[in-house]
């Protein structure tokens, strides 16, 4: 549930087919999380380790690696979005994110095209498209949000990136609202692992040998 004092909420950074129907469902019911996110490496790890994908993979024989990945990822993101719909319809966040191909990080038009295609293929209102915070990515963020597609800005390592991403999404959302559009949102994802490492080093300096700080990034 969103913390009303700070405005922060907790999203689970993990998607896997069996997890969606079990642990994710439990987390949503107990109001532990308000959203979920994924990326290609998370999916690759899940697909390689989980037997839950075997049946669908057999039906995709002959397809390219990217076609197989997208078919599996779209199915999982759609299922997660359906689980999170209760949060979304209650006015809380309730989004799940899927990332565009990382090789498009320097390609504005390619990012816009793929982001739009993925959003339409999943066909759920509470889906966010993850876009890297690059110069080309900022332009894509603005265009996608202006089309009514919610965006999760990722690969943010500096305040400057966060500000540029926020500005781009704000402009796009404003355009969409002026055109009579409905609900569209933007999220900025900061890599918390960088903070974890800095805090761990500080704790070691203080002699707290086994202490570790961290924000849970789910892993399996």
C-alpha cells in the first residue's frame, strides 16, 4: 500500500509464471506491494530455470529467440496485470512493467514502436513500458505518454537523469490530458543496489560486520 506520509510504495522486482499465481497473489492480497516490474534478464533467468514455460515453448518451435521471449513475456505480464488490477481500480498504483529491447536504448523511433506494440499486445490498462533514461529514451518517454501509455523510466543513476525523465513524461502526460485522455502515469526507477553497496561499506567502517541494508529485490 502507498505510504501516505512519504508517497513511496513497494514494487516487487520479479516476474515468473508460477510466482504470479502464488506469491504475487498473496502479496497483493496482504497489501504488501503496489506493483511489479521485470526486465529481460529476469525473464531469461525465469525461463531457463522454471518448468512452467515448457509447454508454451514447444508451441513456439521455429520462432526466433526474440519472438519466443516476447510471447512468454507478454503472457506473464498480462497475467500479472490481471492480478494487480484490484490495486489499479482502487486508485492505487497497481502497475506491472515490461522493458523494451535494451538494444533500442539509442533508438527513439524503435523504442516508441516497440513500446506501443507491446502495450497493445498485452492489452491491459495497468501496464507500464520501461524505457532507459538516455537522450533518445527521453524523447520516447514523452511520445509514449502522449499516446496514453504509462512509462517506467529505468537505468537511472543520477539526479540529472531523473529530472530529464520526469520532465519528458510530464510533457507527454500533459499532451495526453489536453487531448481528452484518461489515466496515464510515469514512474522513475532508481537503482537501489547502488545505495545498498554504499551503505554496506559505511556499516563495515563502523564495525557492524554482519549488518546489511537493502531493499528487497526478489530473486529465485
